[in-house]
């Protein structure tokens, strides 16, 4: 398990290194003192787990997550327990309060191993698709809407809808914007699951619950949980083949 430590305090980073030593399956791929260093490090190679401090001089751990194209599994670390609810709202695997107890770190690593094993099982079934892509398929995104934050599995997203250079993301009852264009997202999404239905929308094929023919020869797709999405005539022909209609 490849781990990156992000903390602005040198002693805190050293303590985490010491606590990780007994875990033979853990490789520390690097450490960073701030958001900029962490972003640069994480863009060089994919990692499995991020041990992430929340409060840093140049921004928060949440700021870092928003800037990443690929978001690894996350365990938040901080000296302030008031951030705990916020951390779990974004589906962080765990929340470690400093000073970190060895047994609590062990519990967090166990959760990470379980999550990674589950992702690996899903990934093996998609290996042929991923091998045909030029980059690692997007599997998790960080989304922020004002003070609310989410760490969302891409498979749970039913629709990406363009709004200028941003994309509105539909999952559950939520509709936040992310700072990524539809074009950038399409290049990273699994084509076996996601389909570009028009210039302004990408749907999750697994979320389709109904398809209707339009009078102009196109289609309208009903997604579980809404909304209904208009498919361009050109893409309607491809979608019929994709859905075997």
C-alpha cells in the first residue's frame, strides 16, 4: 500500500513515519508540507492512501482534494476534533486526532486495506477497458458546494451536465458544481459505464431506467432519481446500439 503523508509540521510527519514502520505492507511514497507540494507529488504517480492534515498555511486538506484529478483513499489527521463531522461527510475512511495513537492508525490502515481490496476486485473486472485507455480511469471525485463537501465514487454519479467550463454533478439528491469541464471528464471516465449523449451531458448507463423516442428521431433518457436527458440525434443512433434497442 503506497502512502503519502501531508502535514505542515515536521514532527508530525516524522511521528507518522515512525508509526507506519511496523506495517510491512506500507510504502511511504513521499511527504509534503503544504497543498502545493502535495499536489505536485500526487500528480507524479498514483498512490493508494493519503494521510492528510486539514489545516495548513496555504490552504486546507479539502482545498487539496478539490485540485486533484485522481483522489486516492483519504484518512484525515488533525489536532482539532471540530473537523471530524466534516471529514466523515466527505466519506473519508477515518479521522485521526493528534497525537495519533498506534492502535487508531492500525484501525485506519485496516479500513484502507478493505477499501483497496474492494476497489481492486472491481478494477480487475474492468481491466480490459482500463488497459485500452491512455490514463487511469476516474474512480473517485472530490466535490465542494459552499461549506459542504463530498468524496464521491464515480459509479454513484448518474449525470454530468455542462455549465460553461464547469460540470454539474448529479448523485443522490445533490447537484453541486465541480471545477472540471465535460471534455476533461469524458477523457477520464470509463466508456463502458458513461456515455456522452450530447454536447452538454454525459450519463451513467447503469442509471438508465427508461428510454423514449422523440418525434425528431432522437431519444430522451430517464435516469433513476432524475432528470430526463435529451439525446442528440447523432448520439441516439449510438445509444440504441449501446443499449441494444
